[in-house]
C-alpha cells in the first residue's frame, strides 16, 4: 500500500499474511426491503433510536424538541408510538442521545448543557418519571449500555468553544468518557469520569503536515447568535476569504466571512486533551473493554473496564481507493483518493474479536479536494475492520459504499468533492452465523448491508432506500429480531421519521 507522506500509520497495517483469513461460507443473497415508516409529526430532529429486544420497544430522541418517544416495534409493518415524554430541558440544553436498558423498564438520556457539564438521566420507559440523574462531562454526545445492563458509558465530546476577545484566545473543555454503574432497580450507584491522557507524546495518532481543521459553531462576537456570515475584519464587506480570528494553544484560528460563526476553523496540529473529542462507544460482549472513536483525530481510545482506565490509542490511518471527486454532473469513480478514516460510529463483531468503524470524516482541509493526491482528505468513505487486540487494519470497503449507492440511484453527486455518501452509524448482526454490519448513509439517504464473512475483504451486499424525496440524513440505526426475522430501524433526523426495513433472504447461490 502506498502511504501519503503527510500521514503516519502507528499500527502496522495487517496484510493478508498477518493472520489466517476465515473461509467464507456459501453465499446467501439478501435484500433490504422497506416495511413501514413512523412519522414523529415534527419536520426534523429524530436522531437516535435504541431497542429493547426483550419487550420489542424502542426509544427515540428528538434533539429539536427535547422529547423522547417510546415505540412499539413488535409489528414491523406498523410502528406505533406508545408514549411521548417531554424532558423539559432548560434553554440552551439539548437531548443528544438515548439508550434503552437491555432488561429494566428504563431508558437513559444524555443532555448537553452547553458550557456547563452535561448530565445522564435514568427515566421510566412507561411513565417518563425521572428515576435518577448524575452530572457527567462536558458535551455528552452518546450513551450505550453494557450487554448485562450493569453500567452505561457516555462519550463526552466537549466540542463547544468560547472566545475571549481581550486576549484573542479560544477555549474548550476537555473531552472525557463516563462510566455510570446502576443498581438492579435502575438507580445510579456510582460513576467515574475517565480523562483522556495528553497524547502529544503518545503513539496512535495521525501526524499531518498539511492543515486540518475542525469546523465549529462559535459565538465569536458574543451577541448570543451564530451568524452565518460575518464581517470579521471590519472592512464593511463580506468577502470570500479566511481571516485570522485568534489563537488556541498557540495555534492560529481562522474564519471565512461567507461562513461566519457557523464554521470557524479550529486547527488540529497537537493532540492535547482539549482537542480530543470522544464520539461513540462500542462495549465488548464480555464488558471487559470498550472502544471509543475520536473522530477528528482519526483514532480510537481503548478503555479497560476492569481497571477503569484509558489504556491506549489506535491510530486508524487512511484508506486509498478510487472515488468520484468532482461535482460536475458526471459520476466517474476514477480519481485516486487518500482519506483519513475519521470514524463516527463503531461496533464490535465476532464476540469482540474485531471492531468495525463507519468512516464519515469530520474535518476540513486546506486544499479540500479529493483529487489532490498529496493531501489526505477527510473521511475514508469506507467501513473498516480492525483487530481489536492490536488495532491492526484487516480490510475496508474501498469505494463499494459509493458505487453501491450509485448503482441504486441514490449517490449524492453534489457531495463528490466532499465526503461522498458519508457512512454515519452502524450496527452489527449475524445472519446464518455470519457477521454483518448495517450502516446508515447520511447523504445517500439509505442503509447498506456489509458481509464480514471474510473480514479482510468486507463486501457490500444490499441497500435499502429511505422513503421520500427530501433530505433524510439517517443518524441512528438499530437492529432487532421478530419471529426469527431480522429488521433495521433508521432514525432520519432531517425529515422527522423512523423507517423500518426487513433483511430478507433471496436464497443460496
């Protein structure tokens, strides 16, 4: 594999000879068939969905209204709302994630409180009654339960930034990871916040000589409004140019006047704790370890749950393959791309032997074009499989996700020069004893099924299109089983719906 001179792979990439690849079983053809749609009644905001398999109920969050819906999903052809609970958030707070407890009649909700530490709430799934709550870290963004339900983990992203005009300094709280232990009744027994080590001298992170930036909404002028364009330099004109706005940790921070406070560019040059932003968590089936995506740093933090410590980092490197890199009305997958994976979602498969990432991307590049071969771009546009014990890459999907979307007439050509179809979140499942993952494609408005029968060569095998002509943006995804049949739910934040799909067998070849 040719490696760009601008990046450094810390784990040695595992080629086919590093381990014995399993022999794939006989191929079975699968379809992803639309079954039904639940309409929340809101135009947007349906973000995260989580299922309790034992009762065939789901909890759904709405970030715009601060509400949680509990759904009956036992009849996939007719998703039905049982209850709607208004969590009565204060001004400036946001419901960012929910998770149904695997056994108890409770769900967890995490609330981002802006520039104050956020909180975890444990609520009754039947009445919405607040059972317990605890303060966690800054900017909690996701919550997951262990398989036995004894604890929950929260990724505290800490992505909010403040600006101090007098010193021209930008500040942000440090990201962290919370572990919250529950009693058999669902009350909180204790919790611990895990700090992310200062990793400037740690192995595991991409080193980029080219400029990479996090795009962040920041109230630069302190008027309480995020302006979409801004006369940063005070010359009376809104120009399409970058303006030096201030500094963070000795690095220059720029803004574009035509994007205003909506997209201020925070440089990623040093991996200090302030710029490590935990995104999503996968807990192993034995609940001994967890893997946490650090999206903007193109890395995964490894948590030992016995010692309650972050024990290391895996740098995820880059994917190299052909893409359509131009928004020009023609789709040709013939341009070379080197893309930092920068994953959002993560899950484990094969009883925790592998972890799998959805490589969406979330930074901005100086040169911002996938056709620039000398500068790695944001997002691998892939789903990637890693050895959980070593962090070694086993294989990724290359350009299959975009090619499959194009073959099914949902490829977003307008995103060709950005991040393509954008794999967002994913969930693992087994079909006939073979591991698969299903991934939501944010910009392609679809869900794709990937076989991991051979983890060295993940293969996209099916696609389901989310209903409607408007933007859908599937964010959350969940899997469940009814009468031996497998179903998927996607929470589509841009049109306020949840779609149910059935994974249907076509038959053996």
